[in-house]
C-alpha cells in the first residue's frame, strides 16, 4: 500500500503481512500482522519512526522512493520486525542519523552490525525539533525489551508506541474501525508479549497520564484515533483483579483424564464458575495466553508419561509461568497406570507464580465413582475459595 496521511505532515508507512502465521517461531498469528513505520515531516527536518521486517522491505522501499531526504531514523525498539530494514535506510540516506535510547545503541550494533558512528543516543525526556514539529522521547523499558522508547509528537499530540498497545492484525483499514476485533487481538498481543512485564507497564500507563494524547500510533496493527479505547483496555488487563474463571489446560491419552476434565467442568459450572478448557493437542496458544489475562485459577489435567506429566502439559506449565499472569489458585487432576509424580513436576515448573495449591486428584486407571466424588470436592473447594467464602 502507499503511504497514507494520518495528520498533516505525518504519514503512515509500513507493510501489511496478511500471510504470516507465526511470530518468533512461537506465537500464532491468525490475523497476520503489520509492521508500521511513520514519516514525520517538519518545516526543516524529516524523521522516520521505525522501519519494517526485512521480509517486507520492498514495501518500504517503494514508499520512500520519492522521499529525497530523511534526517533522522528513530529506532524505538531493536527487535528486527521493526529495525531489520534500518541498514537499508542508512544506505538509502547516507546522511541520516539514527536516534535511539542508550540501551538500544549497543543492541543495534550487535543485532544488525550497524556502525556506531551513525547512532546518536537520546535521553529520556529529550526533544528534537523538526522545525515546526517537536518530537519528545520517553524511555519505556520492558515493553517488552529493555531498550524500548516511545515518541511523542507534541504539536499533533500523537504518541508513537512501537509494540506498546499493538495488535497482530493485517488490515487495509488505517484506523481502528472494528473495536471488538481489535480489542480481542490487542488483548491476545498483551498476553503474549506484555503481561510478564505488567508492573513496568502499569508505571508507563501512569506516566502517560501526563500527556495529552489524541492518537496512538503503534508499530503493529491499526492506529487508534480514539486512544482512550486501548488505554482503558490496558488499565483493565494490568490493574484489575482476576475474575472467577478457571483455566483448564489438559491432555488425555486414553480417555481417563478426559472423564475427569468433563466432570470438573460440570461441577464448576454447577457452582457458578466459568471454565475455559484447552485441549493442548489442538489449542491455539494465543487463545490460552489471552484467557490467562483474567483467570483466577488454573487446573492442569494430565495423564502420566514416563513418571511425569504429558510433555504438552509440561510445555503449557512452562509457558504459563513465563507469562506471569495474575493467577491465585491451582490444582492438578489426572491419571496414571502404575505410579508417577506429575503434580510435583507441574508445581515445580510454576513455582515462580507462588500459587495456592489444592490437593491433586490423581487416579489409577479409569476413574470410578469415588474418584469423581474427589473431583467434585475439588470443584467445591475451588468455588468456595474463588468466591471468597
Ligand atoms: Fe514488534 Fe518486539 O517487536
């Protein structure tokens, strides 16, 4: 697509990647993604904010074909989906100067082998003038790398936020039109990328209260011309208490664990508790991450494989611990043939979350009536704890 104006003198550049289905070789992208860049032209100087993934460099090259001069290349974040085509920008504009944070400079040298002579660091709160436009830089570490910074265009009150407030959506629409779709994608994105750093994110949200923001221009997904929509959503995800939702990631090999999972779902629903089951053999991990944003409890369902949990459950437990959700309570249900230590392994994998654990319900073989009674008791105890009774 061609460059499009979002405000006078401010162009949205970048590429829509409708076909990409995986990010970091890990994160599913059901809606593709975009790599947004922005060109801000003042009366004297011009700045390019972020670039694109090298896979889409031809799109940026076409958009800049008729742009004779760029004075500043502002690198808000070193991850290659935004910075990977910066070396080309340096070739295209031999006098362009990279402006970036102090932490980003050595990272650009390491990751992209950029000549340090071409990099100027800016301090937190520093401004540069483009003539009739002023850019202010705000350090925003750990959204989601340590070097990230945001850029505020004072005259137009636009906050450029790179990954912060982003969403993995490819679309021909420049601004958010379908709020429901964007909310879901942005929540999923928050869960996958930002949730482990929610303490830092809450500080950045607080700092942004001092800025009058008429537009948020992220480097993934659509531009927010009603910024309070996404700011309010982030406040909810970061600050609000988790709700009475039980996340139930599970695997069943021969049906025994499935019987227990089904019984637990029924028993919890009968007690007014919502359950989000995820059969890990078919689960979209982004959906599981998204459910973690608001869940109060996780119950793992696992058969026993070589004395431990099923490897897919191990993987899910590792991921859940790494994402640092607001979970409070946890349990394990499952089955075994002749022995094993599945609950102990799951507990140690998630130790960093400091969860309150209920007694596991592990059953030898296919569950009997008395085993399902234990599952019902687990549901009763969980419901009582979650409701604060
Ligand atoms: Fe979109 Fe952290 O890169």
